[in-house]
C-alpha cells in the first residue's frame, strides 16, 4: 500500500516510517517542515520515502497529497503542538479540526480517484475521557 502519514515528524509518525518500509509498504510523509523530518531520518530511509509539505488543516493540501501520490491509505497521527502553549490551550479543538479536515480530504480523494482511502487514526487527544462529552470524540462536533 501507498500510505500517507499525516504527522510524520511526531513521535509515532517518525517510528511508523521504518516499520512501513520494512513491511514493503510505500510511506508518503506529510509534514509542515521537510527539513525537520530529513534531520530525523537516515539517508537509507529517505531513499524509500516521499516527503510532501503541507498543512494538515487544509483539505486541499491533504487531498492533493493523497491523489498526487496515488495513496490508498493514510495514518493520521498529527498532533497540535502549537495549541499546547499560549493563553488559548485549545488542544481538543485543534485536534478535532485536523481530524475533520483529513477525513474530508480522504473522502474527496476517494471520490476523485474512484477508490476507497483506508484510514487509521492514532491520537490520544480524541480518546480523552472528558466529563460532559458523552463519549463523543472531538471530531463529532
């Protein structure tokens, strides 16, 4: 499978890349900062990897990455580090936005290519048991 990794510079995403390559998959890393990922990975892994820069909150950026790289799967492990500091620590809202945008992008990419994009979400943010939420994930709102 050709798998888009949204959040490839994070702790999970960076570890997923070599695992996918070892399993004969083709990872496509979707990152904000190409240089950061390149500094994290040895050249031997980079040789088997496509790196795409973009904004995970942009439906068109994610959709284009899926379509242009002929991805048939995606793993969204993007966090929202900028939401973790400052006066408006709105982690859940940012995580929900990212999830909604990536889901919309995958649906649009699938419609454009006539395929189903398989998706996996790996994030502790959407799994938090926050009182008063009734078990809903943040993307439900």
